[in-house]
């Protein structure tokens, strides 16, 4: 009996000792939670602070964040070390990601033209102008996060990440806090960082979410609930500022948002065991260009608490280093495409735009290009996707939602030395007759009234259908000798310069097929009413003693004919920018057969015009690029019609008919029914969007150049230009000083805004 009692006493004593030891062990092994606040670009200071936390030997057991704190925290929780994050964020161009510009290579030819014409585009529903929900859709940021977090794509419970993680978003309809601790990680942290007015809201499980900083910018309570009993907090929030700093809409929005967060932080700071507050008041939420400086300030602030961090590390039960598993993936294999959401576009349409080969290894860059192809259409309001392992490979789950906006009003402004000042108003309607069509009407006011009407049914690689109608008008002082050489008029030496009015009314019907977004073949029929006229001769008839017959009142017509033709066009365009290309190839070939004419000058015979332009752009040195192009054209047939001859001179883009830019000479200076030209431009980007330009071109131009073999001789004409270019919100601003060794005069050319 005594033996039994003694045994029970020993067991009870052992259990008590075990409980005491466990209690002591628990007290000596705290669970450390890290809280990272929101703050936009200032949140990069979190990375510097995390580097010091690692250096002190602290093992992070839980991590939570809001907005930029959620992004940094999620990457850290997924296995990236602070040093790895430092490298990733230093190499990231945040301004490019935030602007969310779809790469030019992802756009069809129609979409390229559309994006390079208008400075402003606004929804126009019910004949009411509205404004977008945000400057950026956040598509490119989302794609980058999917790539960086690919290795944890199948972890849907954030407690199962290498470090358990939580982030905060705000339900924009109710104003309630939304705790995100499960789901697709890139989607969750994108929602948490959706800053109002800068990014369009995110949608998760039917809820419309925006930046969590609106309701909880420092989720300390949520991290404590995960099990943390020691909190290390990094606070990069903006305090309330004086009126002098409230000079922008973004600044006012931040001030309004900070009313609550500043008040809340009084209590939350008291709950924080080690509070790290980087001194970054001189930086704004969009100062991503100062990433290195901000990270260094975060590191400096954490080092000021280094001794406290070391003490926490010593109290932890284990000093094992964090098992980092962060891995940037370069490729993947997609075995299955799944499309979810509310969309009226067919699977074939979506798959055709993605251009992703199922079952084959592809790069993340190729996947992102496919997503960009879909984004470039503008047909989808929400374009999010998930990647998930299906047992054999990866599922690509596209979550699409059609953009309900089908009508837009677009605007632009432009000035150049040929068309002078112009303001453009455009009305665009998608889905006018078919789900894949778009109708667009440009009305251009200014020194010359013009219009451009386009209707296009986009079937991609299948035959698409289009209708174009345009009217163009301009006038230019030219040498009368150019008129007398091209038209049947008296060559009078008493006539020097005349003001030539050019009016062009063109209508086209065409079929087009596109290979990817870079190669297109078009065939069609064209009607053109072409008028060349002047008032100069009428006003000075007696002085000039010219022999002419005015066609109408006070105007002399040199050409007033309708022409009917068939045409073919072959185009390849991989330039990354139309105006300042840094890489890519270009080919633009055009062949017109003129079959009929109303024959104003009574000299029409069937003839053809062929022309082609090809070029390349490449990088020479850092921020230094070279653009090399050559082009030529010729006339086939014995017709004496000179209205479609090539005329070189001036500076610009998108000239009508066969007017060709040529530095060193004024507009419409060098005529001939055939020409060859070579062009080179050195582009030095002295600062972002600022270019110093050095240009040279040479040419031969005359009648029957290829038949006589003169096209291969030493160039007869040359010209040079030195200029400055700036990429403004209106489009490119360019100014050139231009000269030619063959002339005594020089020219200064100006261009402001997109050409149209």
C-alpha cells in the first residue's frame, strides 16, 4: 500500500515539475509577431528594418501588414529573405508598373493606332461623361506578384506559409474591415494595396475591396490573435500635415485617411513592444524613385533598437536561422485553361489572345504577354488570374468580367508646321453591330478641318473586316517649279512660290489577317478624291502673266479627280515605341493599282505605285539607342498622272499619299515618281522621357530612278537634324534644327502631341 502511495506521489511530483518546466519554457520562448504598416513607397523602409531584425537573430513567427506592408510582409512570409527583397525591389521599376501601360507589342495594329492618337479617354455612358475608378488597373503589379509568389501558389491557408501571414483590406461598399488570411495570395495583397484613386478597386468573392489602410493601417490586434506575444512594429504612416503640404488630390486623400490612423496609433503604439519609426517624412507615398534611400532609412531606424532585438532573439527557444525558400520562377507549364466569370467572349477568342501553348514549358514573360494581349483589348473590367497545381501540371484560372462601358469620348491636341494647330474630339463605340467590332469617329478642328471614320471587326488570325473614311486638308508654300514639273501648266519663270492647297477624301473597304499582334496582311479597294489647287495664281494673274483656266471662281485647280484602286499592304511592327523606339523591327509595304479615274487632266492610264519602309532600333549604350531605316518607292506604267508622285521634305509622321519626311528640306520640296532614302537617328535619353536626338538622312529622288539605275548611285540629297524630344501626357514634344549641305537655308521644325 505504501509502495502504491509513494509511486503516485512520485508521478504527481514529476507531472508538477513538467508543468513548471513547460511554463518556464513557454515564458522563455515568446512568439514574435511583426506588424508592417501601409505607406506606399515609404513602405520600402520595411525591407531595411527586416534586414536588421534578421541580423539580430530574431525568428519571426507571425507577420501581418496593410497595403505596402502587406506586399513586403507576404513576400517575406513566402520565404524571401530581407536581402533578397532588397535586390528585388531595387531592380523593380515601380513607376512603370503603376502606370500599367500595356506594352506596345501586346496591341493589335488597330489598338496601336488608337493608343498613339489620343491624350485622354473617358467613359461616355448614356451620353454622360464619367471618370475611371483609378489611374491604374494594377494589372502589371498583379502579374509581377504572381511570378514572385509562384512557389506558394497552392497554399490557400496563409497560416501554412513558411511564416503565417495576414493582411487587411476595406469593403468599399460597407466601410468594414476585411481580414484576408486565405485565398490566392497575390490577389489578397493586391486588394490590400489598392490605394483609392490610384488603383481601381479589386473584387474577391463578390466583395469590392480597396486599401486596408482606410480602416486598419497597422494590424497589431490581428497579429496578436494569431498567437504573437511580442510585437515588433515598423510604422511608416504619414502623420497629419499642415496646409502647405496639402497641394495635391493625393495629399488631401492621405490627410483624410490619416484622421483615423493617427488617432488609432496612440493605443496601438502602446501595445507594440519594439516600435520602429523610420524618419521618412520627406518622402511621399509615390516616391519609388528613392527606393534605395528609403530602405537605408528603415535599416537605420531598426539599428537604433538593435539591442532590444538581440534580447528578444536570446529569449526565443531556438536560434535557428529562418529557412528561406523564396524563389523567383522563370518558367512554368500550363496544362489546363479554365475561364471563370461573367464574359460574353468565347473561349476561342480568349485563347487566341493568350497564345499560350498548353502542355509546353513557357516563360512567365510569355504568360504576361498573353495577359497583356487580353488587357490591350479594353474589353474586360477585371482581369485577374490564378495558378494552381492540378496533379499533373498547372491550371491557369482566368477570372474575367466584361467592361460594361462600350462608349468613350477621347481627346487630343497637336501642333506641327504642316497641319498647324489642331484639336481632336473622338467618339468610340464598341460592340456596335457585333461583339468584336469597334466604330470610331475623329473630328479635328483647327487651322484645317479634318475627320477620320473607322469601323473594324477584329477576328484576329481569321479574316477581319474594316471600313475607313477620311478627309485631310492642308496648305503649304512650295516652288511653282514643282507644279509645272508634275502637271500640264505653263512653266513661267516669273512665278516663284505659290500656296498649294491639298485636299484628300479617301474611302476604303478591306480584309485583314493578323499573325500575333505584330504582323498583318491587308487587301482592299479604295476610292480617293484628290484635289490640288491654289488661289495664288488667280490673285496675281496679271503680274504672273500665266496661262491657266481657273476651274472655279478664285481658285486654280491642278488636280480634281476621283481615283479607284485595289491595294495590298504587308506590315510588321515590333517597335516598342512609335516615336522613340529603343528596340524592334519595322516593315511597311504598300502596293496600289489605280484602275479608273474621272480624269480631270485627261491623261489617265492604268498605273501602279509600290513603296516600302523597313527599319530597326537597338541599344548602343546605356540610355543610348539607334534607329536605322530605309525606304523607297516607284511608279509602274506609262501614265503621265503626277498626282501620286513621291515628294520629299519636312518632318513628321503619318503623311497622306506619297509625301515623305526628309530632314534638311522644307515640306514638299523634292519630287519624282521614284525614290530611295536612308535614315538614322541617335537617341540619348538624358533623363526619363527626355531625349537628345541626332538625325541624318540621304536620298535619291527623280523620275524612273530604278529604270536608269540612279538609285544605286551616290545620294544627290542629304540633310541633318539636331533636336530635343519629351514624352508628355499630350504625346511627344519634338523640336529640330535641320539643315542640308546642298542649301543655304535651314529649317526649324516643331511638333507637339500625338500625330493625327
